[in-house]
């Protein structure tokens, strides 16, 4: 899971950075978008059973979703604390053809994932099962720091840049860093349509 905001329903339920949600109200999930839809359409202020994995162990907790008007996202918090009026990057961006969703890497998010605060790149926020990203071993919480452009690796600094590169390519060569081990190069190839 991405950043857990202090005082949020996830924080109150005891969830931590890196937990992988597997079920909500008895329904199993394989991707983040289905889970978010289920939570968004659930009755607020009612307690639900939430299944999750932590360090490979299945666990269960109770979570109480907040009313929609009370929901705040990490990107909103960071924008407000900066006091900037410039347009914010999208909170999350779906890179459909390759089966992953990414979001901006903020200093706070980098720190909570175990990376240095000055690291530049985008965070993998979800990976679709059976997708090119899943087959390459990408996982939620990995950070993509470089991408091949014009036949050489170049630093990747934001979500918009990643969208542009991925929309024009049938193959993406990336440098991916994980808090669980050394960085690695991966290549993602769009599935061919039959």
C-alpha cells in the first residue's frame, strides 16, 4: 500500500506502508482500482473486515471508511503544506498498456518507503496481475528512476514525463529501485493484439 496518512482510516486500522490489501468486506481483489471502487461505494462510518499481507503473512483487521468529504490524499496534503499555487501532478496515473499505475515520488513518500528523500522518479502504486509489469517483477512501492530515451538511459523526474514516454513506445526499458534489494534494469513489452 502507498503512504499511510496519520489519522486516516488505514492508520487507525493499523495498516503500514508496504502492506498488500487482498480483500474488503469478504470480496477478494487483484488490483487497486477494483478495491478503491469497492471502498468508494461502501457505506461510510460502518466497520468492514479488511484482509492484507504483511511480509508474506495474511492478516485481518477492521476498517471504517471515512465519508467522501473527509477523504484527503497524500498529494493534497503535500500541495497544501507547500502553499504553492502551481497545478499539481495527477495523484496516480494508469499506464494501461504495460499494466501499472504510478504516482509522484514525494520526499515523505520516499522516506516512508525506505529511500533517500532526494531520490527522483515515480512510485509504482499498483501492478495488474498477468501484465508486462507483473511479468517483469515490478511491485507496489518500487521506484522507477530512469527510462531509455533516444537509445540512452535518462533520469525520470515526474509522472507526466513517464506518460509521454510510455504512450509512444511498444517497449519500455526502465531502471527500477526497490527498498528490498539492489536496483535493476527491466524491459516491458506491450502485449500484441490478435
